[in-house]
């Protein structure tokens, strides 16, 4: 994944293609070991969007425990609560792509 090709939040097809990549799931899992939400310390629309896409994919939550924990946490919010989440900045996508392409250990450089 080329970080230069990653901008802000895309459409559903874009999410599915991106999230189907093992390296992206690994990078998200790594990121979520340090952060409670995708876009920092408060929930955003990114959490809602990505969670919906993750639900469509098969992944082993035993291997990606932080991603599984985050997914279950986002699922615990009601639709009304999710609709009140702030808009995302999109920065986590660039960090994810950078982490996936560089193989950097823990955290996004």
C-alpha cells in the first residue's frame, strides 16, 4: 500500500479492498493496541464506517485481538450514539499505510 495513494475516507468498495489486505488489518491491530479509536481518543465516523466493513470480512480475532476488541466496542454503541460521533480527520489512514509499507514496529511513525 502506497501511503501517497491514501487520502481521506473512501466509499464502501474502497474500504473493503483496503481492509481485505492482511497488512492493513495487522497495522490497524497494532494501532489499536495504543489507541481506543481509529482517529484518536474519541469515537468518530471512521470507527462506524470501518466497523461495518470489518463485519463483512473474515478475520481471526485471536490473531488480531485489538482489532476484535475495538470491533466489539464499536458494536456496543446504539445507532443513535454512532450518528453523534464526530467527523474523522482521516489521518489514521495515512499512518496505517505508512506503518504497513514500512514494517515499523508498534505505533504509527
